[in-house]
């Protein structure tokens, strides 16, 4: 399975890399804490520097691009997951936190 929820990623206490696949200008406006930015259209250019031993979480705008990359790379031996619903899940988490404080 190459898809996980944002909550799954948060509960994962192991070492992980979080990659925001959105455009640089959207990443600069807001992202998940600790995420690095690699635009999805350029992602495969960085493949040689991604570790095969660490866990990688991807999020894009809606989850579709992240799903495609995670599905492709998981069969190639990467421990990689797409965040279900992409950045929408991050926004939902922030709104929920705001409303409950």
C-alpha cells in the first residue's frame, strides 16, 4: 500500500522525509512543518539523492500526483507513501486545530 493518512504520518515516530510536491510559490506560502519542496514535475531528477532506506511521505495538492509517484517508486523498493487528499489534509488539520483552541 502506497497511501497513508496525514494522521498516520504524524504517528510515525521513525526517521522520515516529508516532500511537498506543490509549486514553489505555494510551498513558500505554507507547508507542513519540516517538509522540503520538490515540484512534482521535477521529482524524478532528484531520485538519485533520495534514500531507499528511509521512509518518504509525499503530498501534492489533492493526492493524485503523490499517488502516482508513490505507486511507481514503491514497486522499485522505496519506502514511500502519498498522503491521502494531499495538502487538503494539512489544511483540514490546521482548521480543526484553530477551531478547537
